[in-house]
């Protein structure tokens, strides 16, 4: 179901979605009241829900829709303003599964190929996850949300001009950098998970990568996460600018830890007991600065279609911390973090990943788990305890 007060936007979204033969738009609504009234009859599995609408806005409709259909997957759609970013993060805590940053004008909505791809990928992923939970068949048997191999939420890096392709907007890659969007590896997530040993050193850094479903996972993970206050925490969450600063605020409230978005002007000191979140549209990497470690932000080419990306952070953490590095890959599409995770464990570090059952999409964590890079692959509900034990070096 597509819910938006603009008939033009509803038309665009319906057309984008139905260009995929596996997706059917079963209903549309001009406001939340109409959506609530029709949701059961429509049989919709996923709702794209606008925030600002007359009669009943998206935040008012959200709990009412979930009351009607408790396992409905609701994806919020909002333009990139600070106000809407705050509302969207509140919606995620209230039961929405994800969000899509909506271009500001009708022309940009129609022309932005990254936005189109993100809409389709997320609808397919959440519908597939819902059917999997229910034990229902997928439109094409054998495909799961992790079938989106090598892809990521590309809308975090906007095109340079209206109608331009993502590739046209990207700067040329530096020697040794992974070119934007290149599928550097073929990932086979059907392989069995093989765990590996861990470093014998106590970790002095916790580096986390996440994408689809990540904001909710991060907030749950850091709820009263006391042991995390003994190490610095770095987070790359695939999100656009504006949203990342709001996410940092929410994480700070959940964790009780000093939490901030890394500044682009930097350098940002990496301090035990503090959380640094990579800002939207910037990679975040660490380097040694005398006796201290600092985090810096850059606009090097996107990797795995993303900026910020997890791979650059993991690579830099591997160089600086070696066998004292602890990495974690949470729910997300694609395989961002795989190359960097390989460097992290090759440097002696240790990697944890979220398991398939508790992941919204087992793309990123599935990639590292089936590559044999992980010491532990666990449900999100068990992750805080396991990380705490490992950081404390208590018996697992």
C-alpha cells in the first residue's frame, strides 16, 4: 500500500514498484485515515507511509495500522529535513521497520534512480521477511532478502544533477580504492557458517557496521550497555546526512553514553566510553595521532554504493588496533563490511555478527558469517551479553 497525500507521488511510487514483476501495489491512500480503514481489506504486506498528510498524518496512523495488522511492515517516507528525521527515528522506535529519504520535488522523485531502487529493494526485502516469518512462499521460491547481492542503499549519496546517473556523480577513484558500486566479491550466503577463534587480547575498540534495520538494532543493543562504556565505539550506519545526527541523539539517550556525530572538520578524538557516529555522505576512518587515536571524515568515492561505508572504517581500525579490534556487523542489505572485516580478522582482530533469524535483512552479517570471518553469530537479544563478556575477557 502506498500512502501519500500527493496523487502525483502515489502515481510515481506505484509505477516504480510495479516495474518489478514480483511487486504488486494492492492499494493507495491519500491520508492515514484512509489507510487504516482499508488496510485489512487490501491484504497489504508492506506500507510506504508518508509523514506529513492532512486528516491523519503518518505518526498518528502508524500505531493504528499496527493495531489492525500487527506484523505489517511499515516503511516511513520523508523529505530530508531535521524535523522529519526526528519524526522518522521516533517512528522506528514505535514500530516502523525502516524509512526512505524522499527527494524534495516531484521532478527529483521521478528522476532519481537511486530512490527508485531503494524503494523497490526495501519493499521486496520486508515483504520477503514477513512471508518467511509466516512460513509462506515467496514470489519466486529460493530467493530471500539476502538475494540482493552486491547491492546497497544507494540513495545515501545523491546524484550530482537531476536525472543524472549515480556513476556520473561520483569522483574518480583513487589508486587502491574500491570504485563506487563495483561488485568486488561474489557472496554465497547459502554456505554453512564456520566460526573462527578470537584474539587473546582485550579489545580496546568496538567498531559497528549496520544498514537496513540498523537504527532499531543499535538502539536495542545500546540500551543500558554498561560494559561499552569501557571502550570507544565507532558506528557506521547507512543513513543520509541529517538522519545520522538524530540517530546519535537517540543512541545517546538509549545508552546513557556521550554520543555524537563525528565532525567533518575533525579530527575527533577517539575516547573510551564515547560513541562516534559517521555523518551521512562521509566515510569515517581512524588514524594514530601520537599517543592518541583520532577519527576523520572524508568524501572519498562511495564503496558498495554507500557513503558512509563500513569497509573503510574496518580497514582503518585493523591498521590502528590490530588484535585489539572488535568488530560487529548488524542487519543490512548487500555486503558492505566484508572486505574490511577480512582485513580486521587478518590483523588479529575479532568479529561478531547478527544471526539470520533476528536480522531484518541477512545481507551484510550473512556475508561475513558465511565467509568464515566470525567468532560469534548471535541473535540480537544475546549480543550485548556476549560482547560484554568478550570485552571483559570473562569465559564465554
